[in-house]
C-alpha cells in the first residue's frame, strides 16, 4: 500500500483462506473470501471476512455491500 501510495480504505483483499482475511484486517484493509478455493464458507465467515462470495461474478456486488 505504501509503495503504491494507496490508503487501506482504497484496497481490497480477495482470498480463499482465513489467513488471507486475517492479513487484510491486520493491514486495515477490507477482505472478501471466496468459497470456491481452499477454505469453506464457514471458515471464511469465522475469520470475519467482510463478505464471502461463491463466484467471482459476485465480487462487485459484494464490494458495494461492504
């Protein structure tokens, strides 16, 4: 973020593991979990993803909702 001169509020992490969600939140960034990767929807929800999607086509709707 620093190198690219972005604020955390201008960034989003899309990840498929709880560690991705944790990393995003530790950086002050919103996080969307994808249920079609390595972790389940439940695991991503327990990791406190801001949203969880089942298909990449749902990403813009998820972003608008968080």
